């Protein structure tokens, strides 16, 4: 389970690097979330007593991930509003659906979900019994 978390962290880090996701303060949030995941992963790997700290860090990353999804969808919504003259004729539900599905905008709404996936796997790992030596 911890190996899957490590692979998820590495994949998210590579994706952020490839996208040059460091242009603003807000774009640094997922980097901080990745750092928190790394710390939590190391803590869980070396100490069974760190379960509470690991769970708190994973919870913080889940919140950061939800914020990332919200931000990506909001950015896409703003692009739709600025590009298409017919945008105002669409229902709000249709507008937000287009923003969520990347019909408008280029921000991938589910990319922050990679952080959530790693955080959830880490939380699950805290529930697994440690093997006895």
C-alpha cells in the first residue's frame, strides 16, 4: 500500500513539474501537499506511533485536493464566460458542467484528484495491521 502512495506522489510531482505548476502562490499549494504526503509516508513507514499525525496530514491533503478541483473548475468557468458570447444563454448547470468536463478552459479538474488518491491510500494504510516481527 505504501508503494502505491509513493508511486502516486511521484506521478503527481512529475505532472506538476511537466506543467510548470509554480507560476503563482496558489500553484504552490499542491507542492506543499506533496511535501506533506512525503512526510506522512516516511512517518508511517518508520513509526507505527505516528498514525494520528499521518491521518491529520492526509486530511489536510484531501482538503487541498478539493480546493484544487474547485479552482480548476472555476478557472475553466471563467474562460467560458470570457470566450463564448452565447455563454450567458446557457443555464448555470450547463456552464458548470462544461467547466467540469473541460469543454471550456484548459485546467484539468481531476488532476488534483491524484493528491486525494494518494492521501486516501495513506489513510487506508493506517488502518492495516502492522506485520509482527
